[in-house]
């Protein structure tokens, strides 16, 4: 009886060894953010680390080694994700997973994805320092090519389509080539897929990337839902001809049609009530000379909203207007949907509430909010109860080298992540 009581006490003790007020090490977390930013550092002081680049691969190796140094069993899965496992006391339990991504958009910042990844290292460090072993195994996932279509998480959710492997990212590599470069294997991607129930819970810490938390002086955002997003390549085919000898009224100028289309995307998206967004973020014109009328133009098209129906409605209006513009401009237009579509995702309400109480116990203010940015948690939500913790982004700037989150805010988020994981470990 006494032994039983002692063991109950000890077991209770292990879960509570880490006082609720225990914080992560703010300086160490920020140092790691700066260390990670060295991978891809350019002469102008900015970092470039698009997925599949040499810098991305070097950073992947560095993070994997860090995880090994923290005692995890680490491998690169067939989709190029870094997966690190820390044993729990109860091997029958499914893992609690957390992590984010280390790839960046071109001309991006040091915090998007990097915070959640470096916070994962920090959480593990604090657990090691306090000699805490959770009941559940813990699994860190650093997802591959998040910015190019949440590739790694999509593979884990089991719906990375074969056709997506041909999508080219800003490095010029296709996803298929990129996966091989990262140490994955395109012929075995299906083996990466998990079933519903394989993961007990997934939590991602991320910068907000908008300006709401800062404006409202809130420490922590709790994500209720993540927008869906769809991408297309829109091809305009005209006729390349001599820019000096072809009269203005006999041109088939693909770039002129594309320009009108870009304006229309903005106007049509704005014409609907709601918070949907539509963007043309990339354009190429061929042959690309000042003295040749452009014969071929490809633009991107992206539409986001919390409702798939709204995305569809906005797209249909844009498509109809695009066809009208093409006809009037005597060019052909083709909309090619890319297999990078993400459906809107609802975050798990119980974990949302757990994050709220955890943050409040730490004396942090919270706000429930939607995410206008896409995230790996979106795909993870298809197979596991998933949630996201946001921290403020200075000036609401993101996908820019000016992106910034203070060390104190990062530490708040990482501390909430740490205690949320411990709370989930007790609860699940
Ligand atoms: O594009 C996005 O929303 C995300 O940052 N990948
Ligand atoms: Mn991003
Ligand atoms: Mn991100």
C-alpha cells in the first residue's frame, strides 16, 4: 500500500515536476532563431532558403543533428520531413506531435515556420533539463516545403498527389526532384501517410503574420480555423510579333491581356462581401524582349477563404471575366489548377480551450482568431486533433525580410507550447 502510494505520488510528481510557471529560455530560443537564419545568409544580410535549395538542405541537416543531440531518434522520411521521436513512459500511447517548417518564401523573414521549429528544440531542451519523460511519446516534425504547397504535411495526411510532384517551385526544382534532394524517395511517399488516430494531437506554434494581436495588445492567438487556398497557373497565348511594325490594332498581346486580368482579379475579389483574398503574385512573359510583342504569359492565381464555397464562387467569376478579357484581346486563356490546394481546416476546440487556460495560468492574454495564412496544421487536422498557437508579428509584416517577433513574444509562445504539451499528456 505504502509502495503504491509512493509510486502514485512519484508518478503525479513527474507530471507536475515542471511548475506551471516554468518558462523556456528566451535567450537560447532567440539564439537558435539567429543560428538558423545563417543557413542561406546573403551578403546583404538577408537570408534566402526556399525549399530544396542547398541552404534548405544544410538547415535540414543542422536541425536533424540538433534533435539527435537532444536524444531523439531522428530520420528523414520519404517526403523529406525531419521526424524526431522521444520515447514516452507508456509505449501503448500515440505520440503528441509538434513542429513547423524551416523553408522560406523568396525574400522571406526569419520567423515564419522557424519559430515553431526552434521552439520545438527549446521545449525538448527544457524537458531534458528538468528530466521529464512524458507518458506519451513526443514526435517533432519539421515539415518539408511548406511554402510550396504544404508538401510534407500533405504527404503525412496521405493526400500528396502524384501530379503535384511536377509542380516547380522558386528554385526551379519540381517537388519530385526536391523530395529526392532532401533525402526522400518519390516512389515511397505513400508509406509516409498516417491513419486517423496514429497521432494523439498536433500543435504548431507560429507567428501571426497579421497585425491583430499587436493592435489589440494580446500575447497569444488561438487559431479557430485556417483558410483554404487554391492555386492556378493562368496561361495567356497570343502571337509574338515585331513591336515596331505591328500596328496597335492588329496585335495579340498576351501581356496586355494578363495585365487587364490582374486588375480584374483584384476588382472581382473585392466585389464579394467577406474576407476572401485573391492574388496574382507571379508573372512570366515570353519571349521577354522590349521589341517583341509578348506571345505567351503565365501568371499565378491564388484565392483564399475560410469557405470552399466562397473560393469556388470567386474563382468562377474570375474565370468568366478572364475568358471575356481574352476574347476581346484576341488571345487564348487557360486556367490550370495546381495540386497544391488546401481545404479550410477547423482546429480542435478542446485543444483550443486547453491552450487558453494554459496561457491564462501563465498570466498571458489570449484571443481566438482565424488564420489567413496556410499552415501544416491544416493537413495535420485531417488525421489528428490539431491546434495552433500564434504570437504577435510586428506591424503585421510577414513573407518579408522585415518580419519580426520579439524574443519575449517568442518565449511566451514557446512556454505556452511547452505547457500545452504537458497538459495534453495528462489529459489524453
Ligand atoms: O502561404 C502561406 O499562407 C503560408 O505562409 N505558407
Ligand atoms: Mn509562410
Ligand atoms: Mn509558415
